[in-house]
C-alpha cells in the first residue's frame, strides 16, 4: 500500500505510527504542504479536498481520513489489536480517540493555522480565534493529565490508537509553543515518556 503523506503533518503521522505498530509494510509518497503539492490537480484526483493522508491500494482504490485508513488496516491485520477486543474496550478506545482528536488535535491545529506565519497568504487567519483555541488546548491538557493519573494509557491499561492520536496532537503543539509542563502536568509527562519511547513514535 502507498501512503501519500507529509512528514511534518500530524494526521499522516497517526497512520505511519499505526502501520508501524502493526509491522505492516507500506511505501510513502511525500506531498509537501509547504510546496502546495497537495493542491495540484493530480493530487486532487485522489482527494478533491486536498488533505493528507491518502492511502492508495495496489488495485488503485483510494481511502481518505486517517481513522478510516487505520480501521481498514485493523481489519486486514487484526494483530496487534489497537481498536479494542470487546464491546466495552472498543467503546473506551473510540471515546478516548475522539477526545484526543476533537479536544486536543483540533484546537492545537487551529492555533497553528490561525497564528503561525506558515499559513500567511495560504488561508485567511483569525489570530484571536487561534488564541481562544490555545486556551482550550491548555485546559484540555490539564484534563488529560488528571485522567492519566487513573491509568497507564489513555484508554486503559494498554497502548491503543487513542495514544497515537494524543501523541500526535501533543507533538503538533511544538510550532505553537504548546508543551507539557512536567511540574504542572506530571501524569501527562509520564505518559508522554512512555508512548514517545516506543519505536513507532519515530515513524
Ligand atoms: N480528518 C482528516 C484531517 C486531514 C487533515 O486536516 N490533514 C492536514 C494535514 S495533518 C492537511 O492535509 N492539511 C492541508 C491543508 O489544510 O491545506 C484525517 O484525519 O485524515
């Protein structure tokens, strides 16, 4: 399978980490957002809304949306399980993956889009909205810290796709200077060390 991706973007990284955790071989094509390579007619023929990642199967079928891609791979390669083994675990992982996505990856992405010079001339920015989203992200990190005082991993006592999303969200805070203050957020810092030290984190 072929992954169209940008090495610096968080959603393609979620898929790279997922595939690496499962030891599923994949090839990549770099589509650099900085070069507007995702906005070409050629790439739009694979994703009309010009977003990464895109997965292309050997028979030419195209799959978009990082979690749709991961769910497809999970079905093809059930071991190692990353989406849950029974109804309750699947629901827990879904819940925490959505929390990581909507409550942290989204606001952090909006801080970047609305305040970073990278996007000047590319999109219409609303810096005040970006700062509101920065406050949301800060509050949510404190909440994740409290939750991670109760268990080892985000959705339970083992690694799951929810941890992948939270890791990618937190690392995407770097360009906006949103970082884990280990003194204030010791549980989140402990969890970050644990997950970031997995070999897949480098994918
Ligand atoms: N929900 C989508 C989000 C895709 C997305 O926003 N991708 C970003 C990179 S992380 C992108 O391609 N941005 C390009 C742009 O906004 O112009 C997914 O999970 O695949």
